[in-house]
């Protein structure tokens, strides 16, 4: 485990060697989140009976923080592995006496660790605007965030294996990203979806990536509904991680990398 900790620490220090990139990320994130909140503030003003401005702003602050805290809400990690495969650089990692996924993931966490401070600020403000009904929701929220991270890891591993079979895996990644932003609740809270579409969406793993952890942190859902969300999240986490492991191992058996 020490080697993975050292990788995290090294990548964390390395990214701080380029402070301009960190600042640029904060600016980009703030602009994106700002425009999203402004849009929904306008919507709530025109539809005050349907939308609650305070609750909606809290939702997007918390969901944005969840994205940064979980690291794997999107497919950047999977896309990075796809690029290593395409350039033939994955062989360098496969030859080392380490778990390749864990090693690459440790480096990814180290590089993404710089956004944790910003995420904590967003999370704190979001909770202040919409505090949970009970402190009981806090351990449930932590559990949900962990399950979201595991689900996202499974999705990224599956996405990474696509790179073994096609050099244009990035196109599939783009399609998935647009679908994820819409169906996960990153752009529109699922509670605003028409009932039928909401029910169909909740069958998929997409709400696990953003909507479920966000509303659980807000603590506005009944406890029974929260427990159902956690069960669904746990089911998808196990299913996607298992599928990802099977596909990864199968792809490696057929991988003719340089130096292997």
C-alpha cells in the first residue's frame, strides 16, 4: 500500500508545481457553475410554484462538490488509460510488479486532489443553504459518496477496456459523457423530470453518479427512499466493478503490447 500512497503524494506535489493550471481549473469550474446557477435562478423566478431557488442552488453546489470529491463522476480516468493503450505506453505499467489499475488510479487521485479544497467550500455552502433534517443523514451521505466512487470506478474501467479494441474509443466516451450529464442529474435534477422518464432513468446507474449522493447530502428525501437509493447504488457498484474486472482481464489476455 505504501507504493500507492507515495504515488498519490508525488502526483499531488507535481500538480502544484504548475499553479497556473490549478488556478485555471478553479476559474473554469466557477464560470461553469455560475452560469448553471444563474440559469436555474431565472427558471425559479419564472416558476416559483414549481421550483425552489434556495433548494436548487444548494443542489448544484453540492452536486458540483460531489463530482470533485468522487473523482470518477465522468470518464477522464478511463480516457487516460485509453490514451496509454493507443500510444503503446500501457506496457510500461503492465511490466511492473504492481496492480496496474490501482497504480494508475493512485496517480489520478494525486492529480485530482488539488480540487478537494474548492469542493469542500462548495459542499459547505450547499449544506448551509439546505441543511439535512437530521444528523442521521451524514453517515448515509458518506456511504453514498463511497458507493458513487466505486460505481464511477467500474464505469471508467469498462470505458478503458474499449481502448483495447478500437483506437477511436474517444468517440464513444463523448457520447457517454453527454448522456451522463443529462441522466445523472448533473444538468437537470431528476426530480424535475416527467414521472415516466424519471422512473426509467432510475433503473440505470446514472443517478448513482450525481443525483443520489446529492439529495442524500441535502437530507430532503424520506429515510426509506434514501435506503432504497443506497441499495441501488451498492448493487450497481458491485455489478460494474465485477464486469469491469472481467472485461479488463479478458482484454489483457489478447493485448499485444510493445514489450509484453
